[in-house]
C-alpha cells in the first residue's frame, strides 16, 4: 500500500528537479543541430538543439555575446552553457552562454565572414595604425593571470628593459566571459590614462581556444583604444582578428616584449659605439683645425696681418692724440665763453646793483615799492641791501623832491 503521509507539491518536485539539475550539472559544451530558430522582439534567441536521438530547447539571452555568424535552422553548432529549469512551465532548457560553428570548416567560415565584414569598415586598414613609443615607461598587459603568456612577457621585459613598469589586468582568455573581459580591460586602461602601450594575448591553442580574440566586441575595443595596442595571440601561425586590428602584431607573447621595448644590452652597446665615434670625430676635427691654424700662422698672409695690426695700432694712437688735443682746445674755448657770459650776467644782476649802494624797499605783502607816491606815512618797509636787511617806518613823503 502506498504511503500517502509524505505528499509533495508540484512546486516542491519542480524545485527539487531544478536543484538537482542546476547544481549537479556544471557548464558544458553541447553539440547539435539548430531547429525552430527565432529571434524574439526583445532580442533573445530561441531554438531547439537536436541530434538523431534527442532534442533540448535552448535560449541565448540578448546580453550574451553575439555570434560571429548567422544562426539558422539546420546549422550544426557547439554551444557552451548550462541546464536550467523553468519551474512555471515545468520544463528544462539549455541556457547558452556562447555559440560556435561545429567543426573547423564552419568555424573558419565564421571567421572569414566576420573578417570580411570588419575589413569593409576599414578596421584593419594600415593607415589607421599608429607607431609604438620608442621608450615606453609603463606597459599594460591583458591576459590570464596563470597562463604561459604572462610568464613569457614578464621574463622578456625583465631581461630586455628592466626600467619598464608592468601593470596586469587578469582576464579569462577563453570561455563565455573572455571576450567581454578583454574588451572591458582595454576600456579600463584607456580610462586610467596610465600606460604608454597595451599588450593583449595568450598562449597557443586551437581555433576554438583563440576564438575570444576573434569576437567583434574585442576587435572594436582594440580599434577604439587611444593607447597603442600590440596583439600577441597564440603562435606565429595563429592569426586572429585582434592581430589584424592591433597597431602591431607580435607572433608570440615572448616576441611582444622584443617589439615593445629595446634591449638594454643593445642600447648600451649602441651608446658606447656612438661615444667612440663622437670622440674620434672630435679628435679629427681638432687635429684639422690645429693644422689649419699652424699653416695660417706661418704663412705670408698671417705675417702681413700682424704688420697691418701694428700699423693700425700706431694710426689709432696718433688719431687718439689728435682727438685729445682737439677736445682740450674746444674745452678751453667753451670755458672762456662761459666766463664771459657769467660776467655779463653778474653785471645785469640786481645783486650787483645793490653792491654799488642801492637797496630795495618792500612792503609787508613783499611787493616792491617803486615810487614815493605809492607809500603812506606810518607804513612799514623792509630795506634789502646786498648782504642784509633793515626795518623802517615812513615818516613823511616828498613828491617831486629835488
């Protein structure tokens, strides 16, 4: 007899199924053929993923990275994501994080399609690429914290140009979030205005492994970067769209260090060679000038020049004496003229008149009394003599007196 004492609700059952599926199954890659594909007005992608034995509904939300090719019915793809349960509908579906064509041929076709599209926009044009700084002080690196690329780069910079400062923004270099993280890291470095050049990259791998560097979001971030970008993805034979968009492509992460900074040993050798060449050039120049001076000093022209200098010195000396005599003569003439003018002025001076026994009579308001008619009895006057003064009072006025 069935035990009816422990009865589950539908919600409880669905919730338990959701927990078992979502917690028990990690994110996985799934391969199948697309059918019933449609794009909702909201931008979400809905389709069924099937093979010969089964099918599973799938959804790719509009917030996920857009694939580099057009999805359609009948297309075989590989999708990365996880199983989720829609409790209200009582069914499960596959939540797609990333979608790639299945098979190398299909993936290569998607690569070529996106390459042609971006090339038509001029994103790979050589004319828009910029030269790298000759001696960068600060270098930004965008790669995995634990991958081989960061170790190769750190070793390369330490051996070639230790003064350079390195800043790392660690990102995923493959998987669902890789493209968004790489693009965000490029934008972050540009906003900080901290570095002189950027290096993005990772170690080698299959085309699927390098696909994040073929994503349109990464390519456009590289193109829009104000800071020059060096792309160092995979091995020399691996070419990604980020390589084509970058200002400079390095065949490997190790080679990126050799491209971005000079070799310290080579710089020292070049400096020593330049110093040697400069020293030799100066020695040759000084030797040539010494020989020229010696030749000139023993030649007729130089001896004649010495004689000319002596002659000119004597001529200048005689001229100086003539000038001195002329100045003395003119000075004496001007002194005599000045003395004559001084005597004439002295004769016309009121002081000289006063010295001959005359005086000036001034009223209280300091006005000059010019005749007796201007005066009144009892008025006070000041008499100015040549060297002194006297106060007087008018007692009586005589007009027309003889």
